[in-house]
C-alpha cells in the first residue's frame, strides 16, 4: 500500500498543492514552520480522521477559508482508490470515494492505513491516560474499521448519559442548598424516579457498547505485548524490559481518576476479573455502574467504562510514567509504534510509515536501529529540518519545502 497522489485545498498553510508520490522513501526537507508536517498530517488524517497535533478540526483549515479538502489516491496492488475528505469545522465533515459521496465519513476508514511516529508520541509515555486510550482505539479502527462505529456509538451513549447525570446532580445540589419552590420535596420532586429509570436504559447501552470496546482492547494488548517487548529490547537493550497491562474501572475501588499515574493503583485485567466471577464484561459493567451510581449523581459524570481506563506501561517493576528516562521514554514510544506496524503488516499489506521530525530527537544508536527497521517498508514518508537528519539507510526521493511551495529535487 502506498499514497500515489496527495491534493490539498485550504489545508493548514496550503491554499493548494498537488503532490505525486512513489513507493519507497520520500523525505520532505526544510526549515521549521514551512509546512512539512502539514503534508504528512493530511495523509494521517485520511487514515484516522484525526490529527496527531491537535484535537479539533478548526486549526486544519487555512485562515480565512470555510473548509479544507484533502484528496488522497491510495494504491494497493493493482487497485487504486481516490479518497476525498471535506473538513467543515463546526459542521459535519463529508467524504467521497472515487468521486461518489458516502453516507458517513467513517465509511472510508481502512482504505489507507498509516503508522505515524512524531515528537508528540512522548505523550504516550508521559501524558494522560487519554493519549494511551487513543493509541489503542486508533489501532483497533485501523485493523478493523467497524470499530469506528463502536466508538461512535459508545461516545454518543456517554454524552447522553452524562447530560442526564448532570441534570440529576444539579437537582440534588439544588435540594441541599434549599433553592426549591414552595412545596418541593427535594430530589424526588425533581423527578428522581424518572431519572433513575432513564439511567437504567442508558446503563444497558453503555455496558453493551463498552463491553465490546473493552474486549477488543484486551485482545489487542495481548497481541501487542510480545511485539512491544521485542521492539523495545532492540532499541534499548540495556534497559529493564517493557511491559503492558490494562487498568480497568471494573476493578472494585477504581473510578478511573485521570490524575493518577499508572502504578499508583494496582493494574487489573478486566477479562480475568469477569472470568473469575463467572460473568461477562457487559454484566460486570452494569454491576459497576450500579455500585457507583450515587457517586456519579453526586459528581455528574460517568465514572465507569472504557473512557476511564488506562494502558499501563512499565519498565520492569516500575511504571514508565515518572520513572523512565528521556531516552527510555523515546524507545518505549517507538516500540509501541513499531508493534502497531507489525500488527497491521501481519493483517495484510504494509501500512504507510510516517516519521515526522523524529530522527532529530534520537541519539545515533536509536536513529540507526529505527532506520534499519523501517527501510524495507513499501512507503516511508519523512520530514526533517536538514538533510543530515535523514539517515543514509533511508536515501530516496526528496522534496524541498519552503514558503508554501513543495519542490522535488531528486
């Protein structure tokens, strides 16, 4: 699989650009701030419908423009597909496949698969649990595109349930503060019975979609574990071994607090927990929702579910977050991406590898080892500030990027 052509309209700094690409290694070289990353960000967006740099779509649209358009011709064996995404901040995005509209943008997910390495990957090790959940879920979707729908369904239920909890929380606080109309009997008068009845309906939806997402994450981690350990050992052979575990809000006493570092509470395998109790993940989720219902109404948020879980990264017996050195953190982040690449390749066909300003961050040993690993890929796209940042093992096509123009020089 490789990207044969990229076309941008009003994406980031580009009013318009047309770029033909080939299999093998391609490097985009130029000073910082000239638009190198914008090019590979657009390709990554086609694959995942998200940016590795920003959470919202608005920054992706060139200043003064109403929308951005990304077109990507994807070649796989003897078949070519033209994927077009129209990015509309504040409104629904649109997608076309081979110039025909599709009903939902997520219907084109999976036509292009990428693995992207970037300086932002350090947040996988040092950042909040949301970064690691995103890593797992994007890899799930890349391997099995239907999980885009599972995630969307779960997020929809979570939003609806959260709104209901906030209403219940406000009603309870109003009762406690004494701000109620004459004759009001408190939370019950505010419709507590109706709220609890409606919550039970949303509990069932949350448990069903959440269990499907949770089960897939656990299976994915089982596949990733040996691949991450092997990749990390090759990048940092003198370090303690890399480990993966899953911390779930299914464990009694855990409410998915986002401000705790991995390791501050014991890690748990939710699948083992449910099996030990003779119950399905869906049943356990529904039970836990009942157990924390009072706390959820008090706080007005959903405290149990995959949206509060964490992928726990360890080095030996210690959590990587807070204990890993800068070099170890980089090696762990690279190992996660390399493991993702191995899984996608095993599923059939090389994903496009994107290395966004990575080599400048690595020491000589890690730079050489990474170059050796990725060189055989069908297509490798690299951004670098100077030629010297691109290892000799990855010599290939080169484009100069400066002042909004992209020029091929070899």
